[in-house]
C-alpha cells in the first residue's frame, strides 16, 4: 500500500511539472529574423523591397494595420482608391493639398508617418478626441525611430502597392552607408543572439509602441508604468504568453500578438518580467 501511495504521489508531481513546462514559452535556437538594412546604393526596386521588410519588421506597422480593426488594414485595402479618398476628404487640410498625383500621396504618407495627428482617419483616433489625435506614435521618434532612408522606403513600398510609380528620391550610396554605420551597433545584439538587457528586450519586441512605459505615452495597450502594483509576477507572465486569458478593462481581445511565447526566449521573458515586476507607481 505504501509503495502504491509513493508511486501515485510521484506520478502526480511529474504531471504537475509537465503541465507547468507546457505553459512556458519555448526556447528558440535562432533569433527571430531581422530585416537587413541597405549596404550600398539602392535602385527603386531595392528601396521598395526594403520598405516591405520594414513594414512588418522595425516599422511595427503590422501591429496595428491588420485585420483586427485598430487601424486601416493597409495590406488588404485598395490603396489607390484609399489614398484618393483620403486626400479628397473635407477634413484633410495637410501639406499634400498643394501637390498632385503620386507626389501628393508621397507627402500624405510622409505626414502620416512623421505627424500622424495632422489628419486622423474617421473612427481611428484616440478615444475622447473626436478623431483629432492619432494613437500612432511618430515613426521617427522613440520607440520606432525610423531613419530618413527607412521612411522613404516605407513610402515607396506603399506607393508601389497602390500601383503607382514611387515618387520618393532614391537614396544615395552615401546615405545608405551612413545609415548602416549608425545602426550597426544597435543591431549587433540581435545578430549575435538574444537580448541581454531588459531595455533591449522591450525594444526588440516593440513593447513601447503599444504600452505606456518609461514615458512612451502609447495608449493602444494598458499602461505598464506601475504594473507591479496591479499584477503579480505570475500574472505578468500570463499577460505576455497568453494575453487573451484575462483582458484589461477597456481593451479588447486579440490586440496583443498571441505568439510572444514562441518568439521570446525564456531568458528574454525573464528580463522583461523582472523589469516590470519592479515598476511600481
């Protein structure tokens, strides 16, 4: 009888460990792929291709511009018609009014990236602002910090997707070399392996693009400042690995990527959770 009890207890312990291990994110052998920056002179086709990588990579565009309804789904819209409608909107009074054709679209897109509150598409403004303030962060400021070449690449990609001949100037070899030199040190950690600091991990997974943390003022997700006063360490882990398990009041399901458990290494998750667990008001 004693032997059977010992065996039953051992099996129960093993099952508990197995269940616990199953809910933890998997350790990846290779870091998630990062878009490579230009290393020399680009032609227009190269600039468009670079912009496409940025759209789903460093630009973090797909975090909001998707089929979840938080921003227009730019990959599924008829962009030629969409751009024409935006520029013809009586509520638009931006700089693109002074231009025509593809140049007007270029100016409109640049304005949307660098000054997103200049014109907010109806229904996509911050709550309570009557569509006067955009929730989108400025693309050339923290946390995204796109360079001039990267902004041009995104514009070229979206113009090309709309069936237009991109009107942006192709960057010179000097521009791309300068950009590569300035970003090499920032990208080296990604190329070498996982993020080794909490700040690097938060930047790698673009947390500040949606959450207000360390002054980012983003409002797409719940504020992370003071999260240690609201959630235990276990709940913080769950909110990252299984974001739909418990939805914060005022927010909707599926707004946060569901695959961070697959993207993050355990070491990166620990760095982020340790950091957030100390963030009290």
